[in-house]
C-alpha cells in the first residue's frame, strides 16, 4: 500500500470517539469538521448514539466500506486487536495515538511487538504508536487538533508534539510560509522516517521538509530518502539525543535507539541534509532554502550593511562557518564608490557609512552593483533596514518600502538569493513586510542570518557537485535490513574468518587480520612469528636493525592496554626479556578480564623511522546506518583528541580525500616545519582497502588499522584489528 491512503485519505474512521471534549476522540472528530475535510468521516464508540453530527458505529464491523485511514484514540492494550480488525475491514492505515509501548518498559515492548505483528499480518500500515498524530492541511486532514495554522509548503516530520506545534505556530506567525503535511512518527513500529520523507519528496504540495529526530529505527533508509529528496527539495534536521544523557532520554521517550550521533551526522551531511543544533534556526533556514535561489557554484557571499561593527561580526560568523566571502571585482568596487560616496567601505563587506540615514535608496543601488558581479552568489543585508522610517523620519518609510521592492526585484532578476537581517523585525515595519510578501527572509538574529545565507550558498555548491559527479553507487541505497539480504550477506569464504568461526571466536589475531585486510589490497611490512624467548633472541641477532615485538593473541586485540608492545630491541637478551614480559603481561591481563587461556606468541618486525604523521583508519558496521568508514589522527591518543571524520559506505576516492581535508591533522600532510608534503594517494588506497573488508564480507563487524604510519610517498600499517559479528552474517549483528 502506498502512503497516499494515510496522508491523502478519502475516508477516515475515528475509533474511540468520545463525548468528552477533553479526549482526543472528541477533539479529532471536531477538528475534521472545522478543517474543511471533504472525505467521509466515520466514528466508532461501543455505546452508540450520535456525536457532532455523526451516527456512532458500535464497532469496526459496522463500517459500510473499506476506509482509507483509522485513528485509534483508545488505550494501548486495545491497539493490536483493533489493527487486526482494521485489516479484516480493508482499512489501509492506522494512526495509533496511545502511549505505553516500547518507551515504557518490557511489558510495553511486548505490546509493541504484538502491534507490529498485527499490522504486518493484516496488511495495515501503522503510524506510531506514541505519536502526536498527523495532518494534511491542504486536504483538511487534521488529526492533531492544530488551530490557526497556515497551509503551505513545509512538511514536518517530528517525534515531539510540542516541537511540531511550536514550529507550526512560528512559521504561521512570522513568515509567509505554511504547513503542508505534519507527521508524528512516534515509535516507528512500521511507517518510518525514510518512507515518509520519500513520500514528501514526491508530494507536489511540499516544497521543503523540517525534521526533528530523536531516535530512528532505520537510519540508512532515512539517509537514502534524504539523498534523493535533497536533490530537488531542501531538508533541515534537528537531532536530539546528541549527548550521552540526551540519547538515554530519547530512548526512554520513544523506544527508538539511534546509532552514535557523530556517524549519523556524517551520513546526514553526505545525503545533503542541513543539520542544525538550535531550534531557533530551523524555520529560518528552511524558509531561506525554500524561498531563495541557491548561490551558483563557486560563488561567494556579499555583505551589505550600515554599520561596521555588525559587518565585522558577520564576517567572523561566516568565516567560522567555513562560508566563502565574495571577492568583488574592481569594476564593482568602482561603481559602489560612485553610488555610496567616498566615506563608504566598498570592499566586501560593504558599508554604506551613514548614507542610508537620509536615503535608504542606497541599498537597492548598491545591490544592483553586487548582483552584477559574477563573484557574488548570494547577498546578506545587515543592520537597520526596515527601521529608517521608525528611527529618523516618517517620510523615509515610503522611500524605504520602495527600496525594499527594488532590492527584492534586483536579486530576483539576477537569479541570486537575498537575506535581510534587521534590528526592527519585532516592530511594525512596512518595508520589512514588503520583503516578506515576496518571500525574502527577514531575520532578527545576526548569527542565524549568517547561518541561513551560508547554507544557501552551500546548497548551490552541493547541487552543482551532484550534477557534475558520476557517483559509483548510492551509499544509502539499502537499509541495513535490506542490505543484510543482498550485498552484505555474501557467503564468507575467507579462510581466516572460517578458522575463527570454527573456534567460536569473534576476534581475529593480528596475523588473521593482516590476512583479511591484505586480501582487500592493504600492504603490510614483513613480520616473523616468535613463540619463545629463545626464538626471540635468535631472530634478534639476525636482524640488521632494532626490532619491535608485539603480542600475538586470538583474544586480546588492544595490545598496548595489555602491555604487549616492546620497541627498540637491540640485543638477544633484550629480545628474550621482552618476549617473556609480553607473555606474562598478557596472562595477567587475560586472567583479570576472564579471557580464554591460550599459548601467546609475538610478532617481530623491524623498527621504522619516525613517520610524518600517524592516522587511524577504521570501518564499523553501525546497527542503524550499515558500514561506516572513519579516518582520523591516530596513535595512542586517538580517543583523547577525537580528530576524526566519518562517511557511510560505500564511498569513492574523492570522498575519502574529502574526509582527510576535514581533519586538523591534515595540516601535517601539507608539509610543516621543514617536513616534506605527503602524497595522499596511499592513504586513500589504504582507507579504501579497509572499507572493502566490510563490503566484501558480512561477517566483519569492525576493521581497524591504528596507527597507519604516513611517509612522503607511502604508508605502513603498524597494527591491525578485525572483529567479527556475533553470528554469521550482517543480520545477526544488527538485531
């Protein structure tokens, strides 16, 4: 069944219709009557009678037709049975409002599983439970009870009724936009974020989407839909549960467990989603992206203001956001100087230097020059505009309003975006109203205005890259559960993985890890197995250079934690002592942690010269997102500095190179303090090989090299770690 029967129903049945005005079963029935819904409405209450002009049916069995959508306003315990009854009557979908499911504990989780099975077996699509409801204002479908909300083009996906109402009220109050569809996903027992986002992407009445995500049952499906939708409609997301305590709260509220935030954040960025962390940015950024033309690729931001202080702050904010400022051409600056006078600053940022105090018309004249400059992608007007008639003279209000119309027309004709930040947004201002009427965002906060204009330019850059780049694969094409049955469920035929499985192990020894990663294209330096102190002494004598000894174990993967590494061994006696110390430390470490006993060995390898940089490269099978690649500054301090970048797999070499550019450690690769610059190709190849191990074998849950020694024209993996899924294949690891 398509979601159209849920979001554009031709008939609705309210189950649990109530005579109590305080109950949802009364409020929804009343809202449908007042919202202009043109479809058929039925109401069910076992007591029968009439309510708000409707004859009450005593049960779903009395429905005269196969209704598109049922709204269940009844206690949680009744939901599974009612969904089964809906299936018997041919009802397409059910919105389950009740709480008391997975978010409330083990008994609620059992009830939620029963509800999911009821929907699955009966063919009824379920929204919720624990949902605030849904509405389609363009069709008069109001199952939330929202009042005074303007219909329009913004779709809302939320997991909080309060946030939904707050956004609807804000958008209605201070913008010309309105709401198309709002859906509370709740616990996502069936219908989830990805599927609804995909529907909104193809919905003609929706021009942009705002989403509030606490937990997401299938993150990869969300990213797959987002990647498709953001090519033609902006998607802005705020994610709660970003911190450890916040994530715990999100779990208790919705019963949905999300993957680690940093990995999800990377996936959202890959999919072209704009993520915000402040709720006061949500509607402003969405309004900007929906109403304004994205900046052309390679363009920059032009700032036009009437005050140097705010100019400087705007430059600071945009620089911190990594947004490009336009470098104005000499001809543009010459034109500005002629139009603004000798006191004006005509290099970006442009300051009219008081010229607008007596003539606000200088703003459109300056914008005409800026709009004509090919370096300018979007423009941000900062300061007092909209308030000259208020501050200086009523006579300026008419001039200022005409200037507002001219500014909007100028930028529209140039095909470039315009955002206005004004100190007078809270006051009655005809010039600002004129801008709002034609869709120009008017924002009070300078910080939010800068973020909005930065995202507008980024959207243009992203769209240009997407159009020019031939992606080898959609990294989000399959959700983990779909992927578990296809790409990532290829039978494991690697002998090292088979050997570990036969012994009941999920950790590979370093030799086995080298074997697996080597078969994916990662080259390791030669190393010899050492099984005794005498053998260590003998091989140390033969070595032309000092050597390193590392613990070789099938169960201990973090060698440094187990004091299993000794460096700079020069003599046979040092080698013998080092081996004995490594083995003794490993036994003690294993005993304290209850690890199985084994016969420990060591790997001997030549000591290497100091690298230019040390990197961490790892791939991890996230339960929500599927395989994820991580690159960061490596060594023993990786968890302290957390200088890392993430991408959802698969990715191409260009995307891996982009990951490197995000790291602070990337500065080491450019050549600093007399060190040579590094060729990044070998790093990219190493990362590609490690990523391939998860894409090739469904049994690999995690693969890591730390550190990867980076030299001028080569890389050397120093330590390798591979961990398998708990059971064979990806599906078991994702449950």
